[in-house]
């Protein structure tokens, strides 16, 4: 079985999907993979936010608890 463009050339697939959305060519979209990518993007953003908050809280705790002087 031949790999899909999504599998073989992600960058080109993403550009084509963006162009199709921009131009209103909804029949040219790959909804299954678009949904998958949007869900993955949301999960990455959530993890990134949690990681940054952890770093921020760690720095604040270190700053508050370090001896002055």
C-alpha cells in the first residue's frame, strides 16, 4: 500500500490543508488527520503550560526559601 501524503511528507500535507482551508475548498480537506493533529496540538499545549508552570513555581519557591544575605 502506498503511503499517504500525510505519512510521507507531513510539511506538504500541512501546507495543502492550510491552503484548502484558506480558500474554502473543504472537499480537499483530510478531516481524519486534521482532527488527529488538532487533538495532538491541544495535548502538547497543555503539557507545555503545565511544564512552564512547574518551572515558575519551582523558581518562586527557591526564591522564597533561599536564605537572604
